[in-house]
């Protein structure tokens, strides 16, 4: 009664193949967008934006990116933190202007080419494209190895990229502290980065990226490219026999996944934190955090990426408010308990419900379709 397909007839293949073929899903999607864009910006304060909303939006992008690679294409990656660092540092270079030395002449002379500072929107986008190129480079081993060995290769990429941004002083503009700080940048006259930003402005800026990238990912996974990813995931040898190009499928998955993760890393640095140090913010713990999001949310599901990001963002806030604020526990004990709860939940989901929160949502929708009838 609450969730029905009765009377929802399709008269063309285009209508049947649209992103949300069920009318109820379309109306719900439009309602959520209307509330997110027209109502939520007027209700937000600085605490809600910094503690919950911005981390949820940014990590949702990262989770969607990793889900494309691991959930849809079956390529295990433990280098998400390093790829987020690529997005952050390349975004910083585009925001502050980039000095490039080009060889000139036969005597080894070089000339300096100065790229002027770019708009924050284009800096984030170019940071994503730079990360995509790096993702293709580190995705080349997937053409020869898979499983545990590929996970180790991406883990090596994680440590290498963190080491690179620690040692290559050009990436942080030769700063003595070794950290990067986002300068103030405006969009349509409103500050998006820097100390004078408004909560609603940063929220809407990140929300636009989330909505566009989620729609693109949804359509990619339902198209020819997404089918080739899933064929590689299920059985790569059989996929190659039926005509799927494994090199194209795997490298496109690495490129698109890295693009999403790079944009998440750029937004985390420029819009959310404002200043980062690569070892503290983009270390191995960040890679595991994004991996936990897609495991708990559900592999191979766009909705699962959002559900896992929401769970992993809300859980620390809830535990801190309950254990520290209400019960008076020490902060370090609450933090340790958080790790124990997340680890236990991962074990429970892997055993009881491997498809995570997304599968629970599918079961609820099926129950709503049948209610109040038992069959």
C-alpha cells in the first residue's frame, strides 16, 4: 500500500530503462533533492555542517568511488587515502598557481611556466582528473595480478604517495611546516574556502558535487561499462571469452574510481579542513575508513555507499555524545570502544548480511510492496 508498482505502465524502452523506473522512487528522489537544496541550507549551523553534514557528503563521494572499483569491478584497493592525498595536493597546486620548469635549448637550459591560480570549482575538478591519471598508473598491476596481491600493490601505492607528498617540497610550495593551507576562494561572490565561509555555502558546494557524481555513477553502473565491470568481477576469464576487454574494464574502473576519490580528497582539504598534513589526514587509516563504509553499506550499491558513509560519520558523534557527554566516560575509552564496535559490526555484516545496509533496505522495500498481504 505504501510502495506499489500497480498502474505504473511503461510505453517505451526509454521509459522502462530510466534511472528510477518506479514512479514512487522518482517522487521520493525529487522530494529529497527539494528538501536538500531548498530547506536544509536554512536550518544548518556551523556545528551540524562541520561535525556531520560535510563529512557525510565528502565521504559519500569517496565511498561511491571505491564501490565502483571494489563493489562493481571486484578490484580490491587499500590505497584510497593516498589517492585522496593526490586530489588534495593537486587541488592545492591549482588553487595557488603552479610553476612548471620546461627544458629548453641544447645546453640543458629551462624556462619557467607559471599557471595562474584557478577557480575553486575547476581546481577540485582538475584535482580529480589528476588523481584519475595516477589511478590508471597504479591500476596497471591489476592486468596481471588480482585478489590479495592486488590489495598489497594498492597498499604499496598508499605508502608511496604519502611518502612522496612528505618529501617532494614542490607539492606543498616549499612550506617550512610541510602542510598545505587552502587560500580564500570565492564562487559567485561567496567564500567557499578560507576562514570567512558560511555553513550554507560550503554545504551547497559539496552537495552539487554529490548529486551530480551520484547520478553519473548510477547511470555508469547501469550501462555497458558497468556491465563489463560486473562481468570482470564475477569471472574475468568468462568475461573475456564473451568479448569484454579486461584491460579497458579494469583501467576505466581505476580511473573513474580515482577521479571520485580525488574529488573527495580535494573537498576534504579545501572546503572541510582548510589545512592538512598528509601523514595525519590521508594515512592508512583513511583507506580503511572508506573500505569499512562500503563493507557496512553494501558492495555494488550506490545507496550502500551513502548508507555506509552516514553510519561511519554518525557513529563517532553518537558515541561521543552518549559515552562522554551523558555517561562521563573518558574520551580515549570512547574512541577505543568505537573501534571495537566497528570491528564487530564488520564481522556481523560479513557473516549475517554480506551485502550490508543496502540489502536490508531492499528487503524493507519488498515488504512494503507486499504489505499487508503475506505473499
